[in-house]
C-alpha cells in the first residue's frame, strides 16, 4: 500500500502529477501508473468537491436506517433508488445498530420531511430510522497515513476544513452556478472542458473558480478511500454530552485534533451531540485513544457508542436539485 500516494490524492483529487512527483520524489510516469491502479481497483474512487452548502441556505439532515433490506440484491436495488432521488447527497453503510445512512440537503425542515416521506413511500422497508440535524462538520486529513518525516510545513493542505454552521446566504450568478455544477459533477475536470460544458470561456471559468475558492465556498477536492480493501479500521463514535462548559468542550475538540486517527467530527442535534469518525492502521492504537478519551472526559461524556463504518456509496455536497431551483433565482 502506497500510503503517501493515498494521502496526497485522497486529500487533493486535483493534485497535479508534477506536484505529486516533487512531494514523493518519484517520477510522474510511475505515479501516473500507481494512481491508475488505485482507481482501477477502486481503492480511490468517486472524487467529490467539498462545497459549503450553508452559503446556499441549506440544512443537512442525516437519517440512520435500521434494517431496511433483506439480502444483497435488495440492498443494491435500494441503493439504485437512492442515487436517483434529487435531494440525497451521501449514502453509506454502517455495521451495528444502523445499516444504511442517508444525508439529505434541504432548505428547511418541512421540505426535508416531505422528501423523507417520499423516500419511505418508494421504499417502504426503510420505515425504522433516527434523524439528526447536522450543525457543522470538521474534516481533518488522514495524517496517520504519512511517515513521521513529513510535517505540516511540507505541503499546502487545509488541516481543518469546516462546512456548515452559521453563514450568510449568498446570491450566486448564473456563471457561478454553472462552474459549481461542472466541478461538483466532475471534481477532476480540466478548465478547458469545464469551459465547453458551461458555455463560458476558459478565463471566465478560471477566475470564477478562484473566486469561489477565495470566498471559501469551494473548500477542497477529495477521493473516497475504500478503507476495507486496505485493511484500515474505520469507526464512527456517537457521543452524548452533559455538564459541558465552553472550556471542557474546547479541550475535547483539542483532543480530537491532536489524534491523527480522527478524520471527521459532526456536531449534531438529536439523540447524540457528536459523531466522530476514526480510521487507523492499528486497532490497538484506536482502542487506546477511545479509552483515554472516555477516561479524560468522563465528566462530559454521558453516553458512548461505536459502530463500524463499512462502505461509502455516494458523497457530494450539492444536490442536482439545488441548481435547478437556484438557476431561476440567480442574478445575471
């Protein structure tokens, strides 16, 4: 397993071969071949663009389904239906109390409720579920893949991408929407191809792209990594907090950021307050981190649960339905 190559392309799907060759001190031809193998074997797959949906006035609801399918064929049929529903942005599978997890972006709770009821009508077996409202998400790089010789100063990567939260809603122009859609559908698209697909000239695409990044609306381009194929252990922790103070919560977040195995934190409203995604090469190390966390923060962690993260089928940050609705309202 080429951990360094996985890290750099997992964190930056648009990384140029020349840049990767300089970082890894290997030839561009060799890296191109290695990358093609990772994609062919679907170890790296389904690149996605990280867009802060809160600038669009969207809310992210996460629905955890219990059961819902009888066998692999039934699951595959359900997954196909989920891919075709316009408000669903992410679908993945856990092992434990919940099975399928679906993320739905919606402008309000009423619209979300309508879309969920529509989904259950189409797939009646998905009638047992729990819902949480996502407040904000922190994404951290998979630094556990890197050898110790690397430091944060060696390369330009955002070590804490924040999506969601309290943002001022933006009004997007038609060309901004066109560029966002092109890069959301194909995060690795060349600027020349994006120009053809949007009907804009290359300079306009490039300047719009840079503008969206500068305003922190577009925050990154990543691949999904199949951790199962690599023997990497991945779990989601569910934490219910109590007796929290601003100081203790800050210390808890600092603990999370110092652990290279922690790759994502969701702050939520619902049956639990935090969802913490952990990945690691060594199960013993992950177990130690969990035990240490529970010991050091026993005063604020009321309940704790852990489930294996099995497979991610779909991930995006802007549904196709959003572009359809906004195009009518966009400023010219």
